[in-house]
C-alpha cells in the first residue's frame, strides 16, 4: 500500500511539471496517459508483488496454522504423557510408602522375633537348668531307690530269716523275769516255767538261730532249762547239749521251733 501511494504522488508531480513547461494539450494528455499507464503498470507490479507477498503470507499462515495444530497436538500428547507420568509418580509414591511401611513392619517383626528368640533362649536356659536339677534329683532318687530296694531285700532276708529262725534269749531266771519274758511258779512241788512275752526279732537281746544251730554258753555258765511257747523243752527231742573245753554247745533240732522264741535259762 505504501508503494501505491508513492506512485500516485510521482505522477502528480510530473503533470505539474509538464504544465509548467507549456506542453500542448495532446502531448500533455499522451504524457498523462503514458504516465497513467506507467502508474498502472507500476501498480500492477506492486499488486502482483503484494499478491505474491499475500500468497507467501498465506503460505506462512498455513504453515503457522499447521505448526500450531502440530504444536497443540504435541502439547496434548505432552499433557497425556504428563498425566501418565503423574499417575506413575503417584503410584510409585504409594508403592514407596507401602515399601516403607513393609520395611517398618519387618523391622518391628524383626525386633519382636529378636525379643521372642531372647525369651526362648532364656526359657531354654531355665529349662536346661531345671533339667540339670531334675537330673540330679532323679539320680538321687535312683540312688535312694536302689538303697531302699537293697534295704527291702535285706529286710526281706531278715524277715525270711526271722520267720524260719528261732529267737533265742539267754539269761538268768531273775534277768528274764525282769525283762518280762519269763514267769515261774510251783505246782505240786514242781517248779513251772512259762514264756509270757515273745521277744521281737529286732530286740537287742535276741539272737537268731536256724534249726541245727544254737547258742554256746561260756564255761562259767551252767544250763538250767530251755523254755518255749509250751513250757520246758525236751532234751534230745527239741534240743541237744554237747560239752567241750570251750563251753556248753546247744543245738536246736525240732523243726517245730521255727519262728518261735526260746528262753535259755542259766544259773
């Protein structure tokens, strides 16, 4: 547009100049026409240039429009990718939080497991100590049981021996009376003897003898009688007597005397 106005100004100036020089009307008109044609040509050229520029601008505008559309498309894609990124970032954040929670939980569980392990170790130590104590107690009880069994066996042996043995107490008549084993009396001028208390097998004054054995009296001791549950025992039937340099040997021979008590009365 600026170029168009410049061409018109130039034509007006030429017309004024020619009029001043005194040209003829025809010449003036021809010159004016020529100037106008020149102006038209100039204007056509300028219009063509303007149209070219318009085409160029339109092309550039189309390019800009396409570029803007492409830019919008890329921007939309970018927004989608940003949304995806934000979603992934949010998911990653959640996963990280879950991971941290899991790690914290594992640490708590580890602490709990460590405490549990320590408690179990302490309980194991306590049980081991208790087991050792119980083992000692068991060993002691085993030893006591063995000793008790041995005592039972010995006691049973003594009981069996006492059951089949003859319980013999040797003493003077007065001593046996004083101990409560013997009573005496007279019946028709005969002196009688009676065993009133059977001495127990654990009495310190009792000596056990099996049938075929018997006590031996010292040389200073003289045999008077042997007293049993039924009174006086009979010589050679219930017992026998043998004298030697060591003293008087009494042998019990009657099987019925097993488990009975016999008082040996000496002077």
